[in-house]
């Protein structure tokens, strides 16, 4: 199967990108060029949990045309000064953002009712380097699918914790997050270590996956995703498309 590699240095906002409930600006962090991404002041100060944030469409959306393959990015995340107690420096990658969701979407609005996507993110404050108490030490990496399979429902339906895992990470350090996306499964690697292996994906359009030409209906863009109480820096986004 042919593959195609696309890279984004993220020293500037990629052309055609759309911020949804976030601000994204070029920054230098530890001598490295990156994009600084955080929730907008309005969402962070006045947003409503489970309406405006917490596993919601809060990301910088980047045109990608990605269906299957590998997504890899370097991310450094930290808490904001006013982060709520439950914040864990949430940051990661959203993907399978269907192209049709973008049509006629006002960039100043969240548009959450229009979005369907999957995501993998890290919780550095739950990383082993912080020595959190159980069960937080097993919850440093999370998969979810919006809108039907957010983290809380996954925990309820799958109490074995198959959609999250521990990792040797902490805040304020660069983490290489890699997700290998197949047609029905995915695997996640943190700094080269496999943390989630061949788990069943929960894409919103997983049933009745008819194709339209060469574009399966669940393909699309990717996003640099953050959540409440987080400032994240992203660098060197790498996509290897196997579709």
C-alpha cells in the first residue's frame, strides 16, 4: 500500500487552519519553535464543563486529508495559573475531522454540534514522573471519540481501563505522541513506548462505513487539541498516510 508523508514544523500556523475555541500563536519554548495552543479566554473563564470543554471540539484544525496511517507530534504541556483542581495538562491530537463539518463554519463559534472526531491525548500530571496516586497513575494517556465516547463513558462501559494507560511523562517536558490509525483499531506510543495496543476504535461513523469514491466517510483533518487549564506547545507534526 502506498504511503505519503506530510510534515508541519509548526513554527507558524499552517495555511488553512481553523481555531475552534482555542488560540494558537507561534512561540519559542526552550529554544525550540512551536505553536502555543490554549483555550480562548472566553471559554476558559466563562465556559461550561461538558458544553464548552472536557473532551469537546477545542483544537486548531489543520487540513490533512488523513484516514489511516501514523500521526506523530511533539507536545509540551503545563497547567495554567488558574487551572481547576481536576486539570491534568490535557493535550494531544484530534483526527478524522470530516471535511464536510468545515463547510460554512464560522471560525468564531465552536460548532460542536457539527463535529465528529477521534482523539488521543496525554495527561502529564498523571504521568509516573509526578508519582500520582492510583488510579491516576494508570491514566496518563487517553483515547476518546466525540460525541458518543468521551472519557467518562469509556470508563463506565469498559472498567478495565482499556482506553487509557500510564506513561513515563510529566508536565513541562517534550513528549513524542504517536498514534497508528488503522481501519478498525489504533495503537498509541509515548516516547517510543507502546502504551495502548490494537484497541478497538470508536469512530462516530464506524457502522455502515460505505466509501464515497476513494474517500471513506470517516477521513478528514487533524487538530492540535487542548482542554481546560492547559497551555500546550506543539512542534514537528508528522503524518504518514497509508490510505
